[in-house]
């Protein structure tokens, strides 16, 4: 089981260039990959996108590749015409606002730094080996983090599922006494109304039979336990199980709703509320599972 959230970073370098890849992801029902590379490197984003899809099937994934020059060969370059144009526009703005304008070394440095460039970067094919190495390191770290998060999710999901099973067992226990309790209450009401009827009277038996049919939840409990078994099995599977868990949890909720609507027992109604609380926690955590 893997989480859909994670982060990874990888880097590689040549004598002149350093490459850094960062990968992060958040929850999504489907897989959405967003790759950012230098604008000059056309075609590289498709390759990196494919690398992401080899590792994930759900989630929104962001991958950013940065390149920078370093070492003695690195040289910052400024476009003097752009700096002059910037000063001109700043001067015009200051005059229109009635603000004194003075050019000094600090202003020139700030403007030049904002407009600096690292010069022409090489074609990405020349650095393909380093790019793929940095990308793989980032993806490996990202995959490891998602697996670690997934293990933590599974521990919490197992606990919630255990609590839900216990509540379903209690519901089943209370359901066995529902008809008996209804029969006793019915006879008490008849006696309080001075209506002495034989418990074996056909009318009494028919009323009890109709009630038993309306409130019988044995089938729902059987299906509910089956769904919980399927959920437990899905959680033990390898690979992408989030969609399957989501579907099973929808079926679990449907059975809980039916039990709640058919129940005429206050203890069962209270337990259904507890079950729904645990179901909601399960659903929230399952939404993080790939």
C-alpha cells in the first residue's frame, strides 16, 4: 500500500552544470503529472512524464528540473540595454509620483541582479545521462516516502477496520433479541389496554411476523461482513488499491444505511452511528491511498 503524497529530490553535475530534480505529489482520483523544465529543452518533459507514470497510477505529481552553472567557469551576464531601459522606466515612474529619484550602486546592483542570466544552456541531449540520473534519484526517494507513508496509513486503517468489525458484531448480537423484545412490548400494550389475547393468537403471531420481516437485518449483516473481508483483503494487496477500497467502502455505507433504516432497536441505532463515524475515518484515510 502506497500513499499518494510524497517528496523526493535528486541531483547530478558535470564540470560546469548542476542539475536538480524535485518531485512532490498530492491526492487525486486519477494520475495527473505536471513537469517543468527549462523552456529551451523541448521534448524532455514527455520523457520525464513517462518516468512518473512508470511509478504511479494515482495522484497529482509535480516534477521540476532546474539547471545552473557553477564553478570557475560560471559567469553572470547582464544586458546593459535592459538595465538602462529599466532605469528609464523607474525614473519616469518616480517623476510621475513626485518621488526623488537617484541612481546609486545599490539600485544598479538590484536591477542588474534581477535581469541577470546564466547565458546559453546546452541542449538537453548533451546532459541526458545526468538528467536521467538526477531524475531517478528523485523518483526513488519519492517512491520510498510514499511507501513509508502507506505503511502508516495501513496501521491506522487496520485499527479503524477492527473497531468497525467489533461494532458490527454487537449489532448482530442485539438483532437476535429484537423480535423477542417487540413481542413482549406488544403483549404489555395489549394488557394495558385491557385486551387479553393469547400469545398464540393468529393476529398476534401475524403482527409479530410482519415486524420480524420488516426489521430483519441478517442479510445486511452478512453482506456487510463480506464487504469488510473484501476491504481487509484489498488492504493486503500490492500495487494500486485505492480505487477498489473506495468502491468497497461505498457498499459498506449502503449496508449501514439499510440497517439503520430497518432497525427498531435503540442500541442498534446507536451502534450504526458509531459505525458511520468509523466509516468516515476509513474513507478519509483511504482517500490518501494510491
